[in-house]
């Protein structure tokens, strides 16, 4: 393509027919580029639709569609349930100063039950 001023003036000095040829050539180049742009725009639209369709497929799993759980790609485990109880700050188990309530053996029990072995 002729872009320099001297080259344009050289075409102008060759006469009107040379200018017409140059302008016609430029129009043809512009028309070809316009066709390429339109084809690229159509291709971009097609590819955007394909990407959207594939992203939608990735978002589907067994919870939000009729797919079986075995087809889930990214399995997100269910989080453990959180307790609603507030922590008191005390340690677990019996607290200091609390009297125990263990059942003690007595010297004379009310009843004695013998458990004998029947098989060895």
C-alpha cells in the first residue's frame, strides 16, 4: 500500500486515471479487510457461545442437575456441622472442687450374684 506523501504525489502527477486506479485499489483492500473483520466477528461470537456452554457444563453437578454423583468432577465435601454452643472457657471433665459421686463397695452387700462359667 502506498502511504508516503512522495509516492501519492507521484501517482497524482501520472494523471487522473492513475489516481482512480489507486483509489479503486484502496477501496478493494478496505472491502477485503471488512470481510475479514465480519468473519472474525462471527467466529468470536461462535467461540463465546461455545465457552459459555462449556462453563455451564462445568457448573453442573449431581446437586443442581439430574446427573448421578459418580459423574461429579470436583467433589466438594460437605463441611462438618458447627455446634451452636458457646465455649465457657472451662476445661473438659469434672471441675476442681466438685465432689465425686463414685459408687463405693460395701462390707455387707444386700445381695450377692455369682456368675458361673458354663463352657470353657
